[in-house]
């Protein structure tokens, strides 16, 4: 089988590259994305490798680009993203890139420093403007507004008349202030300081002044209404202007220290009003000049950032590719001559020729005359698992890989999951209306795939939906199919072909009786079923609708479950045959399939026999009254309980066909014998082979290729699945017996529990149908019962409410619940029959994945 059903065949290769061609060759392999390199220097420190300096240079370039990106985003400038991936630049181009980034960073830092200095000057001038304006208001206020009770009425006679007038006003004003001026000597001089402080610090600042100066200062403050921009971080801050009056140099020193402690900014404020007015005019002129210079600086900065934004994405890609190449080259070994690099890598066998073409292309680009050498190697090591996927199969493969990476060359469940996953989901979610909503949503994402993918949203929930768009579309389509089979459309039925039941009662009988019964054996039934799905008549049979659907959905859940598990065991047979593991076929597969078929598939056959043989139209032993219970029959079969039945006295037989009793006894006995068969056969065969000396060592073959005789499990009796290694020690017999006992118990008990686990299909299907019916009857039906124009308005509101609940609860929440249950059925019930999942993923050196991961981490 092809790689669709198994992982790719891998081989370990040794690669020899000339030093001058190594960079170009690795660059070509990175564009190809088909080679996984191994680290040949695991004991060498990362800082002691050959190309560590180049990696550091790339880190430095990335730092500068991140700085540019931060400044661009700060200004809200859109960055051009063409979606193209430029090729990795040559090593000599690194110097040009470094020079470009260095020039841009220095220019931008210089512009930012100048802008910050200008903004700081602008802030200081703005604060000084507010101080001059507010202090002028303080001094212009007349009357006994400011009173300082602790200062005595003695002060020096001021030299200037204006200053003397202001002092008189501050100390009381009026005739009393004049008399105080004349009466007292020149023993007191009143000083003041003015400044600005953050508004939130003002209360604590005032308290500290009062306590430190013991009330011998007077504080006057006023808020600055408009916010001011902090030049260091660009945040808006709110500040207040204050002026403090005090006596003497000692208080002045103390006040200045307190201002410094609260980070208040003090500004010189002239004492004379004329000087203050002159300073204010000078400040306004300087502010206007600064505004002009700031505008020109911002324009220059914007032009620099716009030019950088056009190339920033491409620069990031180039630097990351260079860095990835040198990281990969650090995994290589140098030969003795220091002129050749040696690498080991895992490659898919089918792509060896493509890889060799890429290597030759890289050699030609570098101008080297020595061609690269790619040799296949022999190894005992397990190769990585590589499953090729496309945009359709990728999501299904991700579901499988989330459980565990498949072992090398193990059967891949993903192709089967493409069908079984949406089908089992639809069994639980079967509704034509809800399935249509889901399918339309998935179809919209599929049709708008390219523009939606180009947006690169960082919303995690949206990315999950978009990544699983094909799964959602298929789940919706399958749900529409099962909704048609259930004849369920938003809890209502569709009468497409006409019901095959007839009401033969007259009108008065129908209207007067709440409960009427139709006889399937009489003329009420046409004696052949509805063509597709359930007959719509069950929609108007509320008393026994759930009873009928219970039996139907419970049985189909068991049928689908048993078939699904048998298919899983058969897939395990494909694994055994591929790895030539005959012991697993005889000692595990055969007893497992017999146990499953003889018990559970026989129960499924009884369901079909009951549906076919028993009918209301039949008389005697095959009428509907004589149909035996499947559950009771199966319990009696397992317990080997004999049923007393006298055909002369009782026409109804407990059996569905002749010879059923002995057949059931035979099936149970064989199934019970399969348990010791699974438990003992394999360990005993291994023990005998070891004693007889027939155990053959594993011949080293290339990469464990099955076609060359990889049969490790034939010899050592390991667990079913791909071989785990080539040169392992023999396992102790006691451990083999214990492991086989665990596997046997797990399978026997798991067959029972897994069969019961598939009943979740029945339970969730009934729950979904009932929730849909409740929403219709308790919400939408209320609006449909209203008449007139009021009814139209009410219906509009009620329909909107019903639609929100339908999408939010029945489609999203119920859909998520059904999805998780389906996931569990595949991971546990299906894959446990054959899937080991002990491999490790193939992680090729790919520029595409490296750039995507780097871009996602930055966002």
C-alpha cells in the first residue's frame, strides 16, 4: 500500500559537502523541506560550535528588526506583506543587511532621542507657562485670602512698590497690612517657590510640608486642566501647579528637599509682575518654535518608518533563513582537512532524487566544482514517521497524531478516519437543519480559504475552526444525511414520499380521543416501509415515538460499534502481515477476531434476524408478540442458561431459528477457549523456541525495511506492532507472561466495555433530538401561536431568540460534545485494536515551518 495508508519509507543518509558549497546546499534543502538532520556534535557546547559567530550576528540583526517593528507598530504604520518568501541571501549579503539595519537603528534612535529631548523641553515650557499663569492669578487676588498666623507682623520694607503691595495683600491687605508694614522693622522677608507636581501626590505632599515645617509655610495649588504628555513613555499625566510661601533660608532649604523627594519640578518665578509677563511672552514664543521643530522631527521619523515597513517582513524572513542555515550547519562535522562538512540525515526514499537535484542546484549557485555526495547508510535505529498530507487530510492526521505518532510503517488510521469520524459524529448529531448550518459554515471557510488564511488571525478559537474547516464541512454533510434518515429537521419531520400509515378512524373519533392506536397488521399500514428514513407519522405519535426511536438507535449504535471494532482488528492483521509477524497472527489476531465475532457480531446478526423474521403481519411463532429480547437471549447465551420451552404448550419460541441453542453453546465455548489461547500461546512458543535454540539474531537491514526481512517480533515475541529496535536484549520470560496477561485482560474486558461505550451514539442522538424538540415547543411555538400584527412582531423577537439558542446550544455546544465523544471512540475503541503509536514525528529542516513558527511566537 502507498504512503496514504502507511508512513513513508525512510532511509538514513550521509551527506558530504564542500565548505564553500555547504551554505547554498543547505539553503536549497531548507526550501525543499524533506530532510531531517541529526546532531553529530551532541557533546559540544552551543557556544563552541563553528558557526556560532554567524548565529550571533543573526541574533543581533533580529534584535534590530524587532526594535524597528516595535517603533512601526507604535506609530500604527501598516507593514507590507506580499505573502512571498524571498530566498535565503548569500553569506556576503549579510554585511549589506547588517549595514542597512545598523544605519536604520542609529538614525531612528537619534531621531527618538532628539524627539524626546524636544518633548522634554516642550513639557518644561508648558509647565512654566501654567506656573506663570496660575501664580499671576494668586498674586492678583485681593483681600485677606492668604493668612499666616504663625508669622509675626514684622517684615522688611520692600524696595519696589509692586512687591510691597503684594506683601501687604498676602499678610492681610487693607489698612492693617499698611500699618504693619510701617510699624514693624526690617526683621522679616517673605519668600516663595513655585512648581508642578503629579496630582495624585499632592495630598501627601501637603501633609509632609505641614509636618516638616510645623505649619510655618503656606501652600496654594491649582489643577492643570489638560493632560500633559510624559516624554519618556508617551503617557498622559495630570499635574497641578503649586506655590509655597515661607520665612527664612532654613525653611526654603527644607521645602526644596521635600519637593525633590516628591519629584516635584520647581521653576523660577520672578517676583515682579512685569517680569512675569515678560517671561510668559518669551515662553509662548519658544513653545511655538518647539511645535514647529517637533512637527518636522515627527515627519522625518514617519518617513523613515514607512520606508522600513515596506521591507520589514522580507528582512525578517531573510534573517531567519540565514540563522536557520547556520544553526543547521552547526549540526555538521568537519573532516580532518577542515574543507568538507559531513552530515547525517533522514530522508524519504521516494524523494532521494529530488534531494540530489536540489544539492546539485546549490552547488552550482555557490560556484563549487566538487559535487556533493549522498550515501545511504545501514542502521538499527528506528526511523521517524512521515505521513504526507495536504490541506484536506492534514486536519484528520492531526487528530491521529494528537493521540500518538504512529510507529514507523505502521498502518495509518487517518484515511479511514476521513469517513468514520464524520459518520459517527453525524449519528449523534443527526438533524437536517443543524447539519445544514454546520455544513454551510464549513463550506464558507473552504470557499474563502485564501483570503481567510491571508489574514493570519491570532484568535486561537478561530484558528482551530479554520484548521478543521474540512472536518466541519464533512460533519455537517454527514449530519444532513443522518438527519434525513432520522427524518428530523429542527425536531420536525418532512413528508416527502407520503406516510405509509393510514388513519381509518372517522373525524369525530379522532377529535374526541387523545390516544388512538394504528394496527400494523391491518389496513392501517401498507405493509412496506417508508422509502428513505423514518416514516413522518412518528412525529405525531408522542406516546411511543421515544420508545420506537430508543430501540432503533440503540441497535444501530451496537451494529456500528461492533463493525468498527472488527475493522480495527482487521487493520491490525495488515500490520502483522506487513511486518511478517506470523506469531502475532496465530497467537493474537485469530483468537481476538474469533472472540469478537462469536460473541458480539453474533449479537448483531440476531438483530438483523429479528428484524427480518418477525413482523406484525406474520401469524404464529413469528408474530411481533413472539419476538424474543436480544438482550435476554445474549445474557442467557453467555451464562449458558438453558430455556425450558414446550412447543405444544407455548407457540412462542425463545429461539429465532432451529439449532440456535447448541450453536450459542458452541460459540461461547470457543470464545472462552480464545482467552487462554491469547494468554499462553505466544509466551509458550517463545519459550520453546529459546529452549530449542532456534532464536535467530536480527540481520541488520537497511532502515528496518519490511521487504528485507525485518522480523524482530517473530523472534522475541514483542507486543503487536512495528519493531522497536534492532539490537535489544532478550526479554525475561516472566515479563513476557505478565505483558501478555495484561494485553489479554485488556482485550477481553475492553471488548465488552467498548461495545457498551458505543451506546453513547444512541444516548447523544436522543438527547440532541429532545433538546431540539424542547426549543421548538417552548420557544418558537410561542411566537407561532400569536395572531395579527402583534403576532408578527412577537414571532420576529421569538425567532431571533430561538435562532441564537439553536446555534449556541444545539450547534456549538452539542456539536462540541458529539465531536469529543467521536474522538474518544476513535482513540480508545478503534485505535486500541491495532495502533501502537510509539513513533516520533519526522521534523524536516524547512524554511516554511521555521518562518511560520517564528512569526506566530512573535505575535
